[in-house]
């Protein structure tokens, strides 16, 4: 695992020095940072709302179950009245 992290840092430093040579103003780094931030923000928002969606889905299933139980009780009540 540490080899992987070290190789990632080496690649990052080499890529950064390459970008420094071809782009002296740093606009490409700024653009890459902006895009990476946007991707991370999107991933965070997606992961955050995923649990909320599952919670809503669970509530919908429980609500459907309660509606079916209430309808069954209503039909049972109506059949008792009509006898």
C-alpha cells in the first residue's frame, strides 16, 4: 500500500513539473484543480443523497404496507356493517 502511495506522489510531482515547464502561468493546473474539485463535489453530493433516497424508498414501502393494512381493516369493517 505504501508503494502505491509513493508511486502516486512520484507521478504527481513529475506531472506537476511537466506542467510547470509547458504552462508557466499555471492556468492548466488551475483548470485541472477546478475539474477535480467539481468531480469530488459531485461524488460527495451523490453519496450524500443516495442514503436519503434509500430512506425515502423505505418510507414509501412502509407507507404502502400501512395503506394495505388500513384498506384491509376498512374492508373488514364494511363487511361487518353490511351483515
